[in-house]
C-alpha cells in the first residue's frame, strides 16, 4: 500500500479569470463611501494603494479604529456575495476596487 501524501495548504485567494469592473477612488479625510456592486455574481477585491489607512466592511457598521476592518498600504481583501461595501477613513487613501468573475 502506497504512503499517503500530506495535503498542502492552499491560498484562499482565487485568481480572477476576468475583471468586469475596475474603479479607483481617493477618499477624503474623515469621510465615508458606500460602494454598490455592479455585478452581483462577482468577487470584489479591495486594495489600499496608499496615502493612509482605510476601513472596509460588507456591513454598514464600518468604523475608524476597528482593526478587523483596517486595510494597510498594499493590503487586499476579497468579498464574495455582497451587494455593497462600506468604507471609512481618517486620512486620504486611494482605494482600488475590482469586480472579477
């Protein structure tokens, strides 16, 4: 009987096959943004491109200082099956939002 190989851990990030919408927003200092998803069946990739921290959630309770919602410079977060995303910031970050299928 052959020895079983251990399963390797794989990343939860799925490579997108097609970007169906791409936007970039520079948020104002101490502001909020509600982003409506255009393609309901798309995964949404949010990336902080810099100039400050941004807080993002798929629920309207996004708040500055909540470490679980915080995206630092060059960090990404993927949301699946959401209709809206909620952003808050205390600075002026630039945020990339990709909808991918």
